[in-house]
């Protein structure tokens, strides 16, 4: 896997995560929300893209300015637990 493939995979993963805001993707990969949407459209199957768009459209946790101050983590509390 090349570095490009690895970064692409991570961007797609972050875009699918409910609690990862677009601003975090912008900070890490220098891609704004429109760039992420374009990337997802180009790399997902059409049905997967539509599902993703309906999932993130208006989701408060995907935008820092809409996010409640109660949300302190960028991931679910059940995620990344040691095994």
C-alpha cells in the first residue's frame, strides 16, 4: 500500500466517523468540506456515497461550530479500547 493509498483510506475512514469533524480532516490533510465531498464522490460507489451524504448532512458532530460543548472526543467512547 502506498502512502497515497494509506492517506486516502484514512480520510475516508475519518469522513465516515460520526464524531470526526470536517475541520479535523482539514487540519490533518488540508482538505476542506467540499474537497472531502468530492473525494468521497470519486472513491465510493454511488450508493455508498448517497448513504454517506445523507448520514453526514446536517450532523452536528461533523462541524465544530454546530457541535455541543459536551462532545470532548473525536471518537466514540467504545472505540479504540485495548483488547
